[in-house]
C-alpha cells in the first residue's frame, strides 16, 4: 500500500493542503512580526526602520513597490511605519509571496518570466494608475535604473522614488558616466571610453590598454555582463558571453573595456541628495568579498580606510552626484589599491542590496529619506549629523551550491530565521527576506534567500554575532551557501582585515571544498546527536546504560549513554560528556544543548527516519546514523548500492534553460571546449566538455528547460 501510486497521490494531495495552511499561517505570523518591528521606536538600525508618523501626511498616501522578494518587503515596512498604504505587483508565480501578503493591494502583472512581468513597464504603469498610486518605489534590479520607466511614470502624474531621468541615464551608461566623472574631478580607471563593436576590436583595444582587462556591460550592474580577460582568447570568449548576458539582463548589449586593477578592494560610498541642493555621504561599505563579480559579504565601515581617505572618497562621490543633479539615495563604487589610491567604478542610481549596514552605523532610514526627497522635502540630515557608530556585517544568503557556485531551486521545507533582536548593548540581528517556510525558489529570479545583518560595538563583536546567527538560521529543502559564509567569517585572514576582491579565489584556489567537520566539531556533535537520538527513541526513559554505534562521514564510533533521573552522560572514545537540553528539542528543528554545563551547542535537526538523522551543525550538513549493536549487525548485511556510470555523459549542473548548443552529433571535441550554455537565474553558464571525444547524441535543444543532473549530451 505504501508503495502504491494511489497512496502517493493521496499523500501528495494531503501534503499540498497542509503546506498551503502552513504557508498562510507563517505569512500571517510574519506579517504580525513585521508590523511589530515596523512600529518600534528604536533608532538602532538592526531593528526595523523607525516610524515618523508626524511627516507621513506630507509624503504620499499610497506607494506601489515595483519589485518582489526581500526588497519589496523592506520598502513596505517603512511605508507602513509612516502610515503609507502599499501596492504590490507580482507575477503569476508569486501570487502567494510574502510581499503580496504584506501589501494593502496587489496586482498581477504577468507570467513568471521577469521580462513578461516585473520588467513589463506598461503592465506596472497600468497597475499604478488603476490603483490610484501616487508614487512608485522600484527597489533594486528590474526597472530601478530604467530612465524610460521614470519618465513614463512622471508623464502619468506619478512620482518616481529615485533620481531624475537624466541622472539615471548618465550614470547608467558606464561610458558616459566615466566621461562625466572625469569632468567632475573624480579619479577614474584607465580604459577605452567608447563602445566596443566586435571581438576583433576588443582584442585590439585590450592590447592597447594592456592585460589584464575588464570587459563589462555599459548598462546595468550586479556582476552581470562582466568578465576579466588575461589574453586574446579570453577576450574573445568573454566578449561573447558578456554581450549575451548584457542583452538578456538589460536589453542593451553595448560593452566597454578598461584596465583591470589586480587585487583591489571594492569600497562604495552611500550618498543622499535632494532637490534643494543638499548632498551628503553616509560613509563607506567594504564589499570586497565577491564571487563572479557579485558581492557575498559586506561590512561598514571599512577596516582599511583612514579618516582622510574616507573624507576624500565621500567628497568625490558628492561631486559626481552634484554633476548630474542627483536627487535620492545612490551609491558611488570605487576600486581601492593597496596604497589607498581609489578609482571610480560606477554609480548605482538606486537603493543598494547592502544598504542595511549603512543604516546600522548611521541610524538613517534610507528608504524614508528617499520618500522624503521624492515628495520634495529636504534631507533630514546634514553632513555633520553623520557619524559612525559601531560596526555592521551583512551576509547574502543564496540558494546555491557553494562548492560549484551554481543556483539551487526548490521548496523551502524548513525555514526559521535567527531571532531578530536588539539588546542593551546596542547589538543585534536583522534579517531582510521575502520568504517563509513553504516558499519556492524559482529559476526565474535571483537566488538570494535573504540579507542577514549583524550589528555590534566593533568589528569582532559583529562578526562573532554573525557566526551565531548563521548557526541559528534553519534553511532546508534547497542547497545554500551558509557553510561558505561561516568559513569565511572564521578565516584568520578575513578576521585580520587583509581582504581584496580576489579573497575567495586566493583562499580557495581549487574552489571551496565543502563543509568539512574538524575533530573538535565531531567531539561536540556526536555526543549531542547520541543524546537527541536517545530522547527521541525513549519518550519515557528508564535509568540505565545504553549502547549505540554512531556513524558519520563513513566512520563508526561506539557510544555509551547513561541515563539517571533526567541526567544524560555520553562516553565516546573514552571521553565522558554531560549533555543537557531544553525541553523543546523533541519538537523543534532548532535544538539547544549544553555540554558539561559550559559549552552551548545549537543543532539543526532537519529529518529523522528512526535510525538516520539529517542535521546541520555549525553550517555543516550531515546524515548521521545511530544504531544499537544489534541493528548495526543486521545493517552490515544489507547490500551496498553502486552509483550509475555517468563518465560518458555531460549532465546539467543546475536547473535552467538551454540558450545555446555549440556542437552536433559526430563532432570531435577537446576537453574544456564550450559545448552548451545554460541560463539560470539571469546568468549565462558555459558548459565545457568534461573530456576529449566524439559526440554521440545531443539530448536537448535550444529553448529547453532542464533540471539539475539532466542529460545534455552523450559521448561515444
């Protein structure tokens, strides 16, 4: 019965009904939490943005947020705190998303693909007009830096909560922005300021500039359409991939080439400007921990800059903002070399993903200031009001395999955010997300799950708190990058502040190898899981000695457990450990234990089938088997399954759509030759031949949607 298709069908229906109820309940609870946080009077930025009801009547009555996910929720929280009604737009795939639930009204603007929904300017403008919206906040990405969108809104009498069209256009074009920056007295990177027409010209220009060079899209940002090239062949390959990526992401395939500054820091300056001639900078953010030109960990302030360099960078950022009559929140990005020489990289004419860490150290709600400026008010602050209080760190939690840097899609079967709080020492945790347990991570959108922010009195305390927050963060159902984040945070070089944009490739020259458990970690994990197993199997335990065989990472260890009137002692390899636990460990995915009354242990218990536990401990996910000696004896008699031979196959490393097939059946290829391109979450991923040989069969066609590990092609 349990293997029958009919049973599975009924079970699937039942699971769907339960999941719907769980999602609705979680979203309702989350909305209450958001409302509570938004109503807080705390000004420390690790809390939700503070309310300013006294000024709400002078702002807007209704704001449409032209975005999705965490940034839509974050903008809505400030609007709600100010008493402003909100309108959500959503695709068909997002009809149950958290930002839709949070809003006062919601309008569906199209199918799941972003170019048919969140990038559909006409549909979003129509939604704004039909709902009586007075202003639109674009968030980041999508239409946030589209000057045409701002222009169309203004033509319909709707305010764009961002800079004017001219500033968006000038700074959104990397070629024009460099010309303006030079004229404004801003330090710039040597390079070619014109549009590069083709691969041959790209090679010629690169040789004139001198290798290495950076090929980058003239429009857009976020690491898309960017490639570093060290020779002519890499220029040709990078030019092709960058052009395709730029066209698909921004609708603009123009590219520029500039000198690549090897081993720099990526440091950006937050600016705020209004229509009354005021312009201030809110210090810097260190964004050097990156992979594939996308930021992974950010912090504010930078440990590297002196006060004098900070002031010079801030003043140049304001000079650039004034040169284009900038009016809103914006970010000027710089590359900084080892001698603190800094060079203009680009200006992002929108709210940055990492803006919360600036809010933490300054106490300024950037979204509220954007609303004020869009409504014609002057800034609430002068430059003298802006200081640096404490330290903030942000981790971008992505749905991706951190070993291969490939996106992961699926259902969040378990999801519990760290407890967000502010304690008496002005330290705390802030988690900006747009999902709940039961949400789906889709191939159509960015794979970021959340922005996890910690705030402390200094850098060490903020990092230490981030490590604890990651240990408390329960995410299951998809693969995510918290193991990499935690390892970086505990890296000695990172702790010392010796970082650059090449940090990850230098520390992991062969790539991140995965979440390896140390002997110390195992000495804490194994007694804990033994005690948890005992409690789950013995709901009304009796005093006595119990024997188990605990197996982890292919190694089996004998465990001796003594239960005596509620007290548990576990002995492994001759070492005895007293294990105490909270009362709710049997019913909670996040379990709290203490070893020997002094060593706190947080264990995420994700699944249990009676003998095998799926756990995450200090970001390391493991399957641990706990058996009695008799169970182990019988288990050893079970046949071992052998893995299927895939040596002649190229499998898709991720879900996505096939955008190109570069070979045909019968072709002879060399190892490392590009054979296909998979587009996943707006990124082009080149698939290389894993070996030299003759192509026997192509299993997919251009336009096909593929799953992870699906056959792409087969070798003879």
